[in-house]
C-alpha cells in the first residue's frame, strides 16, 4: 500500500473495503471465492493479533472478511442513567496492560432494581464497592453485574467504584518501539466506536446514555496526554510520573470517550478563546501546521452556518500511528491517523489536503457528539451529516465547482455499489452487513444536499439550527430531524423522508425529447426505470429543467411523480441544449438520449460542472471517434475548472485510441497543477504498446516537477512492462523523496514489470527495519519474480511470524499468489499459532489449498492422455499468475482509492486532486 491506509475512521475504513470488495470475488478463482456480500469486518480484532499494533493495510483488511455478530441495532431499555464517570488509569507498558480505578455515579430509572450491569469484556475486576461498601459482584464474558442491596427506587443515586486491570484486545492500543523499529514514539490510544469502550473500561456501552467525565491519567513525566474536556491540572505523582486531570462537563455517550498518552509534540492554536491543539507523534510536530491550520476557520464557518456555536471546552486533534481508522470524533478530542501528517512537499501537491478528514470529524462535534443517534439504526444522523459538512467546508473554502465535483463523484460511487440500492438509510437489519455503509455516509450526505436544494438555504439551515437546539445534549432518531424542519419552516417533509430515508434506492431516469416545430414545443419524456420492489418505489421530486435555444436559456420546474410522464415546454426554436436536473441536485442516474452534437455543445457551454461532466461521461463511451476525443482534449486543456479537466483526462484514458493519446500528451504540456498532472499521467498508463508513451512516462518518472505525477508514472511503467522500465524504477528506489514517496511507487511497479533482475533489490527492501510501507510493497513484488527460486519463498515465509500485521498479511498473500508449495508447512505452522484472529484462518487456509492444488497438478506424471494433466497444470500455474496479476491491479486500485481518501473520510470520496 502506498500509505497505511485510510483517512477513514474504523467504520469509514470498512466502507472503503466494502467498496473495493466488489472487486475481490474476481480475484478468487474456482470454488474458493470470498463472500460477495460485504460483511462487517473486524479491524479491531486483527489488532489483537498484532503485537506491534501496526495498521492493517487496506488490501489485507479487505480480505479479512468475516461475518460477526453485528452491533445492537435498537437502543437498549435502561435500568439506570450513568451521569458521571471518574476514570483513573495507569498503564503497564511492558505488558500492554491498563490498571483502572473508576467511579460511576448513576441514578436508578426503575423501582425495585436489584442489580445493574456494565459492559465489560476481557477485564479482570478486582474490587467493587457501592457507596463505598464492598459488594459481591458477578462477571460473565460480556458483563459485570453489581448487586444493589435491598433493591433500589427510581431516582436513587449510587456511586459504584471498580478496580480492575486487563490487557485489552480492542478499544485500547499500545504502540511501542522494538528492536527493528527502536525509534517509534510510544503511543497509547483508544477507539470506542462502535462498541469497544467496554474492552478497556467497564461501562454502559451504548449511545443512548450520556455522561460527564473526569479522566485522570498517571504517566511518565515526559509524556503528553489528551482526553475529553478541559485540562484541570498536571501534577507530580512521584517516581518520575505526572498525573493529568481532564474534565468534560458537556455530557456525551461512552463511545466518544478518548484516552491518548505517550510521546507527542503539540502545537497550540485558538478560535474565539477556545483552545485548539494539534498533536503529532514525537518528531513530526513540524507537520501539524501545514496540514491542520485551517481548523479554526472551519470552526468559524460551521458555527455561523449552523447558528450553534462550537459547544465544547476545547478542540484537540491527536494524530497517532497505526490508528485503526482514519479519524474518530471523540467529544472535543478527535483522533486521526498520523498518515494525515503529509510531508510539506506532498501536502503542497494536494489541493484540498486533509480538509475532508478534518471537516468531517469537526462536523461530528455537532452531529454525533452534541446530538447523538439513539441507536445504530440511525447512524446516518452522525455520518450523513458529517459527510455533508465536508461539502459545506469545500463549497465555502474551495468554491462551488469543487463541492459539485466531489458530490458528482460520490454519487457515481454510490451507484456503483448495487448492494446498497435496495437498503434504506434507516434500517435495523444489519447483522451481516455493517450499518456504517455507503448509505449512512455517501447517500446520507447526498440526501441532505437534495433536501437543502428543495427547501432553499434559509429554510434548510433554520431547520438544522432548530434540530440542534431542540436536541442539544440528547439522543435522536430520524423523526426528530423531520419534526425540527417542519416546526421551523412549516414545510411538511414526510414524503421526502419516506422515500429517501425510510425507503431505498434512488431514481434512475431514462430521458428523451422531441421538438415540434409547428407548436414550438419541446416534449420531454421522463421515465423512472428503477425496479419497484421491496423498499424501492417511484420517486416524487421537483426537478429543474433548462432549455437553451438560440435566444438563450429558460429554466422550468416540474414535478416528477410517475413511472412515465411527458412534459411540454414552449421553445421559440429547436433546443441547443436540454438539461434535466440542471446542476445535478438530485441523487440519480440518468440516461438521456441526445445526439452527439448536443453532448458536444453541453460539454462546451453548460454553466455548471456536473452538466459538463455528464457530457464527458457520455462522450467517453463513443469509441474511435476523433471528434469526441478532440472535444475531450479541448476540455482537458481549456475548461475553467480543474475537476472537469481531470474528468476529461480520465475519459481519454478509458477511450485509449491514438487520438486520445495525442490529446493527453498535449494536455501534459499545458497542465501545471499537480492534481491535474496526476490524472493525465495515470490515464497514460492505459495505453499498451505505444513506445512514445513509454518514453514520455520515463521522462515524467525521472524529472516531473510533481511527485504525484512521478509516482503515477513509475507505476504506469511497471504496468505497461515498458522496455527500459527497470532502470527507471531502480533509480527511483535509490533516490530519496519525501517519506519515500517515489521509492514505494517504484517498488510496487517492479511486481507487474516482472523482471527477475530486480530480485536482490526487492529482497533488500523486504527486510525488518525498512519502512513498513516499503516492505509490504517489496514483498508483494518479490513474490512475482523468479518463481522457481525456493530461497525467495523461504525468505517471504520467514515474514509470516512477524509482529507487524501488514507485513504478515503481505507475506500470506504473496506466498499464495507465488504458487510455490514449499511454503505450505510455514503457512500450516502459522495456522497453529495462538495469536491469529479467527478472520485470518480461512484466508490462510485458502492460500494453502491453492498451493496444494498447484503442487498436485504439477506432480501428476504425464500418461496416455497426459495432455489433459499438463494442461491442468499450466492452467493452475496460470491461475496463480492471474491471481497475482489481479492482485496487482487491485493494489493499483487501492492506491487510487488512497489518493482519494487523502482528503475524505468516506468511501469513494471525491478524487483527491
Ligand atoms: Zn464519521
């Protein structure tokens, strides 16, 4: 992987995996295919296997797919209200243990309550008192049960104190140096959402309760700590320790509790007197400002737009290594992956940098933290809003075109996942597919945009303000949002909510028009072609239609409400352009039957990005048409918005004709922005057998002014198996670049290139001590070379016992794809080791089965009709070649996804410039 994946919070991260998992079945041949249906995956539990706690790469996690018992869909009935927790923690770093001393203050909700239960998994409870009196408690695998002497009455208050210790398998993670990576800064961090706080803290672990906290952390004097709320004091605790006292006076849910401690550096900022702080692992503090300094401007924008000021005592963002997700919106103290700390030179090549991630998590401070979904079935009230808030920042800071571009891309991404279509956003049946899906994020964010465009900004934002104020500090369901909008704007949104939130799918339009010269009329036929079944119905929508004739444009509003309708509009002459849903304000797909000349006109003349982009995506389907290629080339060179130019470059790559190649090369000469050059170079990588392109890519790989373009060129050269690619890739590997950016790209390119001369170089970059990202790239590429060299197989097999999870997984898949059966005993030994998560087992078994199959067919002696077994053998070895090649393609795809994820937490984020 190019980077330790994802800017996505755990669940967002899973989404990425789900998105790409559509590709996975194609990787698996014959009888052993992975689940077609995306399943909830446990990244967390992978970490239990991960002594060093290194972040799992996307590819690895993708393949670590297994059905798990899902989160509880409905909110629990409660017997008590947890009001306040005083959480004092110490850490045994050598053994990765937590030592806790916790007092929960709670009040009873039901008369006659004789016992209360806390969620607690894997923790050893040493002592429990109720109002300071010791009690006999019980524990089960998932609960701590505390008796209340004599039964309690509603309203009665108790202080329940617990002393416990444990070695958390999830929820809390310890990142420590070891012999191969002796300089790693020590980091302890937590990740509560969705139901993992219970692994390090016995508590009420479901969103439908809110409490204030005091978090008291005693750590070595040289460490920093971060937790929710205000820092009250830091005091000497003796023996080289200090005690940090944090207090959060605004109540929030227990999945939003955070504890971070370790060797960090800090940069202090402020917004209207509220402390704003950024933290990086020691040694990377100089990267904070370049990536994070727009935070106060975002706090300002969101406070103004929403009419509700940022509510917490401070805003901290802590970047940690090996984070299990991209970001997590803990109340007042977000945790983000340290891969968001881009090298300043790479950051300079990213138009929107990490703003997607930063604005998403900040948006959650209102939607998620201040107002929290009551149950996981309503998770879109957190995630859809946070996704929408990214777009609010983008529009305000980068302009309307950029916001439109990101939304246009995300809408297409949503439609490319058919498994999402028949599921409503609000749903409670997610046992075998995570509720944190593309409906909660992408569609949720989109639906808010549709609502905004229907209500208008005034009514929409008045509704949000009322929703936030009426529900501040409370848990909500979707109906609370509908109610707030109706109360504030007097617009009934029941039908809107019924089709978009409780219903499934989105309209798929088939469109066509004719012009009647006698009547001077345009007749527009609108068909809704989505299959009406289950929760998918016919949509009822206001739609803007714009008709442009020689005398100018005219805008009409129609209401679509049937499977097929015809609308007529007067027009003084035949239209030059007819736009349905001008500007793309409805989540929809549309097949509009127009002539080529109309698409060409639309590409050149439509005002809004989405209408021009729709023309691009239609024209790219016309193959071998020089006029289309030349129009796209013109757009690539001359469009006023870079996103359209990038979209045109992508389209020319897909066309793949000589005319398209000519346009792309010309585009390179005129495109200065790294975010455009990246798209052009990547597109050039799809032209096979064109020596001029290989020469151009070589030149770019060596000397382009953009690192992103150079990395794209290095990988394209490998994919194209260009004649002199080896020399170019080797040179890039020996060269220093920011964070090894070019080296890792070149190491990745060596696998697809398939030149055995690269073996010793790849061996050098595979060994412990090298950067993890370089190692996983090198190991994967190494497995593609010298297929008969058992020394290589043994070297890779040696990495199976490493603590670094991404290295381990890279080795498992490299061995499976390599096809050398001598790896079988090592893989079988791995199966017997005691630190595997159950998810790894079937994966490893699949690799073993594949290797054994290959060996068996190879060993079958030729006989009378030996042709068949020889064919079988070659088919099988071809099989692993195919798998490997597809894995390489997948890796390329994953990198593209990474590029996109650079800024955005959601799956299928808008392409990162
Ligand atoms: Zn989120």
